[in-house]
C-alpha cells in the first residue's frame, strides 16, 4: 500500500505564535488601540507592556472591543521589517452591532450595503418577492447607537399576482480573505441564474433567486452566516459554499437540515484507492511547527491544501527545513498564479531564490475549468462567449486581479447543473403529490429526489462535460502540471469520467526518478559467518571421531579388570553423551542461509534435544559415579560394609532417572509451548552509498512464548546438578576405591564441565543478538567440555594399557609374577584397612577394661573409708592405748597420675606410624591391686 503524507492546512482564526525579545532594537513602535477597544499582547505581562516601547519584527497584536462592540477593519496587525504595521491604510474601529433580526424579511429580501456586519454606516435595502407588496420603508440605516433608524417593514400577499414561484439558493461566496474567489464566481452564478430564469423549458413555473453572504473564507465567520441562512426566511433549497475550509464546515452542518451540498472528500478518495494517509498536520498562521513535524515523520509525498498566501509561508519553512529535493515531492492546488512564489511577501523572510529552489519540481492538479473545444452546451454559450459576457459583468476589471476568475466557469456550470436537476425532479415529485415549493428542512423525500437528479445529470458546459459521481462530486478532466526550471509545464491529463490518464512523459525529477513514498527499507538477515561455522564444525567432527574411538576402546577392552573397575558401561554413556553434545554444534550453526524458513523449527528441535540428551548422558553418568563414591565413604562402618558390594544396576537406574527427568521436561516444554522461529529487528542502518534506502538488520532465533520461564526451569535444575557435582568431587578427592578406580578423573572432568557451563549459559543469553559471538562461545564451550572429559577419562586408560602391556586377557594378567604398581597399592591399602579395624577393636576392649578397673578401685577406697571410721569409733568406746600397733594400710591410688602408664591414656597403645602388634597390649602390662 502506498503511503501518502497529507498536509491539511486550514486558514482559521488568526493566532499569535511568536517569541518576544525585549532586548531587540529593531521592530515597530506600540500603536494606540481603537476607541472603545484595546490591544491584546500575546506573551507579555502588564509590567512588560508598560515597559516595552518597541515590539520585534513578526510580532502580532490583536484588537479587542469592549462590551458588545465588534471590530470592523483589520483585527490583527503584524510588525514588518521596515518598522510599520500591516494594513495601516485600513482603519480599525469598535462599533455597536444593530439587531440582526432586521436583516431577514419574510417573503422578501434584505440586502446589506456594504456587505458584512450591520454596524454604524451600513444600510439595509428591502424588497419583496414576486406576489408580495412591501408595507413600510424600503431602507433603514444603522446608527452609532446600534439601532436601526426605521421600523422593519412587512411583505404582504398580492392577491392579484399570477407569476412564478420562487426557489431560493443560499450561497457563501468569499469576497475577501485568503481566497476572494467570489469576486468572479458570484457574477458568473448570477449570469447563469438570469439565463435559466429566462428559459421557458427549464423550471417554467419557478424562478431561482440567490441569497449570498461574504464568508471571507473564514470558518468562524461562515458559521455565523450559515446560522443566518438557515434560521431566517425564506427557506433555501440548496447551499453553495465557496472556499475549502468553509465547504468542510457547510458539508458537516448541511446533513442536519437535509440540504444539498457538494464536497469532494480527499481522504475518503485516497483510502478507496488503497493509499494510506500516514499523518495530518494543520496550522493557523505559522506553519513552522507543522513543517518540522512532517520532516520528523519522514514525509515524502505531501499534499498541501492551502491558499496562495499560506503557500508562500509554507515553502519558506520548507526551504529552512530542507524538505524538498530528490527525496520529496509536493502536490499543490493548481489555481495559484504562475509566479506566486516570486511575489514579495512581507510575511516571510525568504528570498525569491530561496522560494524558487524550494518549489522546484512540485506538481499541481486542477480541474480543466474552461472547455478547450468550441461547442455549445446547455446554456447555448461557448466557453469563449462566456468569457466575453463575464468580462462585461465585471466592468472591465483585470482578470488577473479578480479573485476566482479561473474558477468562474465552474460556478456558472454549477448553477446550470442545479437548475437542470431541479427541473428533472418536478415530474417525479408531482407524481407523489409533492412540489418543489413544499421543500423544508425536514423533508427527506424531496432531498433524495434532488440527489438522484444531480447524480444522473450529464451535459456540456463552458467548463467541459459536466457529470457527477455517486457522492455528488464533479467528475471532470484534471490538468496535471509540474514546475520545471521556474515555469509550469503540462505533463498530463486525467479523465475521471472514464478513469483514463493521458501522460506526456515529459516530467522531470531532481533525482533518478520520482521519489519513493517513504524511505525504502531493505530487510537483510544476519547470518552466521561461514568461516567460523566450518572451523568449529571441523573441531566438532574431530571430537565426534575421538568419542567414537574412546567408546570403541572401552567396549573392546571391557574384559580387562582395570577397565572393569572403572565401570565401563557408565563410561560408555559418557562417550555417547559427548558425541550427542558435539552433534548439537551443527544445528547450532544452521540458520536461514542453509534451510527454508518453514524448516527452521525442526532445526530448533534438533538443537534442544541433542544438547539436552547429550548433557544428561555425559554429565549424568559422571555424576552417578561421584555420587556413589561419596555415599559409600561417608556412611557408618556397618552401612559402609554393606554398600561396598557395588551393584551396577543401581548406577544405571540413577543415570536413567536423570535422563528421564530431562526427557519428560523437554516433552512437556515442546507440547505446551513448542519452539518456533522469531525474528529480532535491529536499528535501521544507512548504507555507505547516497541512496534513499535503509538497511533493516534481522536475526532469526529459536524461541517460544514463555522462553524465559522454560530456560529458568532447565537452567535451575542443571545448575543445581552442577553445583552438587562440584561439591561431591571436592569431598571425594582424597578417597581411593577399587570399585571405581577413575573417580578422581571424573571429579576433574566435573570441575571443568561445571565451570564452563555456568559461565557459558548467562554469556550466551547476553550475546544472543550477536550471532557470531553467541555461536562461538556456546559451541567452543561444548567442544572444550567434551574434549576435556574424553581426554581425562579415556586417555589415561589407553596410555596405561599401551605402556604397561596389559592388552592380554585377565587370566594372563593374573599369572604374572608381580602385580602392577596400582594393584600393589590396592593390596597394601586393603591390608592396612584390616589391621586398622583389628586395632580399633583391641583399643575399645582395653578402654572398657580400664573403665571397669577404675570402678573397682573406687569401690575399695569407699570400703576402706568406712572401715577406718568404724575402728575409730571402737577405739573411743574401749579406750584402746595409743601405743597399740595400727592395722596395716593399703596403697590407694586416688588420681590418674597414680595409675600405671598403660592406664593413663589409651593413645599410648598406638605407635608412631599407627601400627600396633597384639603383644604390645598384653595383660601382663596392667598392674592390678587386690585386697
């Protein structure tokens, strides 16, 4: 769909958008306000107004009046660079308004001279319609007190009248303002009505009369005049607005009163043609902000709807913002003067050269307003005869100085189209019992008949063939011109009646051709560097070969006891897992350069499953080994003895559980939220060449709706396994066991894999928008982890069997005179363990014996104390001589120091190296005391 940037500019009420700089020395002196009025200074406080004597260039002041008075004359004045204010030759006054009710006359007409507001000095002329007589004065003057000097007259019915009935047409012709097109269009319309009323074959029973006001091309003024047209007698059967901003207003209001109005809605037309209006900008007096907004929106094809005076302001700002040239094209209204951009305008600060540069190459469109062929149409006039009569009505005025002269043929034909349509409705309405004079603002039936008649009208006019579409819009030839080297050249015609475009092919553009409707955005996918992919794939392929070699070696030598003591089936799982993980490197590097977009989700599945299953098999088998070693050697003796009898099936079940958890979690993920392709967009980039294009970098990703949630679950589970693996590897680093003789190598592999995984996972997420860095980091982490695991686990085994000649069978190995160093170490280790257990039992027995002896000594000491006390009591009772020999005493060791060395500390039973013979703890070394 094409994109059209639409600039709609309405010339509405004047406003002030200007900055005030009190320090400037150039500008205009403050002027006095009109009597009974004041001046509004925008942006200035009362203190600033009292202190400022010079106002800057381009500053605007606005006159305001007190009470119910209104301003007559220029309402806004602007400071010019020469130090004068605009329109100083026109006086501005604050005058009272006379009652507007005098300006309407039932069954008659009131004409205000001069046209405009009924203020002091204006005169009302009254006249009655045919069939009515005036009762009262036919003239009334508005005094300075705001009152009419004579009563309002009446139009009374003339019983003797037998003439035509009148139908009234309301019109708002802009006689002044931004586009004074009514200066020529009004005489053309009146000329058409005169001819129609003189025709006996068109509306023979009716007379058409035009009631018009000066809208000044001001929607605000037009609103008040529209109210007067609708709510004052007589009823108007049709409204004819002039000036686009007024036409918009009238078209919206006319629907409420079932009135006929013609309006070509550009926005609806472009939408029907499949053209998008991307932005709309409007302004009141200063277009600077609107033009800047267009530049910010990257406007390329711009339609400007404004009058000639505003067009100069717009293109002055266009020059300043550089919104022209080979990247832009402007479409303007074609009825400006040919040198409109060269006219010096004090309202702008751009030179003629600046304006000429800004407007170069713009395109204008306008209806062919004068029939180039010499044919007589419905009015029995050729186009040239029409111009002669129009010049006569204008009184010899210069056509170039008369507003609307080019559009006058359209106004003339519009009146003829209305008259012919009304004439066509007479018979259908009569058949339904209606007449045109029965029209009122609530009668939808008569309105519908007039619409049907207009839509089916077709005749030759002075402006060409006149025909209307279903919306009531004039279908005519459109002239297309382009400004080339400062002058307009015809480049084509468009016949809207047939939809035929005649293109001359002489259009010229500043660039290579017409500019695009917007900056062309070229989508460019970012693909993985093929050199990087091939390099990494070579290493991954070599790693797969290494994994297959290790797996084959382990299977082939599974009968050798040294290999058997390393749990070869778990090592086989590790090798298979490493191969799967390396295989995941290939789909990681496959992108849209290798497969079609529809096949990309399959690649995503391969990435996920190969990497997930490979990790579960490789790391799960190593984790199972280290888990079993830690479990056995951290339990109590009795449980340790039971678990030292290794049951391989339990190890396999552990790996199967870890693998099942991964499979189930991946299945749930892919069923509930399957992976699909997503495209990441990056900031647009400008190419090095001076082209009107932007590069939109895109990058394909494998993703799902809740990707972060699933990754959080998987990374959390795997992270806990990695941390637990590191802990178990650290705890079992000093343990030696015969059943799993490579658990230290497994621990080393777990260290490396865990560190690489925990670094790679967050880094790849951060680098996801950089395809080369992300792939390199992830794939190299996989490759290094696999290489380290295979080298640490399998290379020592291969080296041992090669260097020590242990390729023979297990039977031959046992017939050798000596065992390998590792077997000797294991035998010594087992012997030391047995001796240590025996010594621990002996020590426990001795400690129990020592405790028992200490108890016996304590009992004997208590017994001796009781006996001593009893003997003393007896001596006192029997008076035994003191020289009598005392009973024999016994030595009683009362503390630990009095015991023999062998009883003081059981640790003395151990020798320096922790070895103790049974003879060192013989019972003869324990001195006992008996009574």
